[in-house]
C-alpha cells in the first residue's frame, strides 16, 4: 500500500511512498535507517504517478522525503 505525499496539479502527477523492509544498506543519501516501535528497520521507496496511470520508480531507498529530494536534485 502506498501513501500519496504530494500532488503537482500543473504536471498532473502525484508523489507516492511505500515502506520497504529491505534496510540492509541504509538510506541511499545519508545512511540512516528508520525503526518501527518494535525496533524493526525500514526505509521508503518513492514513485511518481501520473493522472494517466503511468508509474515512474524513483531509484534508491530513503529514510525521509528530504533525503529523496536532496539525492535526486
């Protein structure tokens, strides 16, 4: 299940994130790992979804939206 993080109405796209439990290498940008209440590590993967249904995967595993934006800028 993915969550909509933001929407760009002019480009007609949405930014979605999904939790992945593959946190073996840490965040692609900073190396950090997020943890659940039980201590299990996780990271986020991001996708760009257009109104037409096209999904573009953003490469990398990230601990936050700030790391994803910094890495891909």
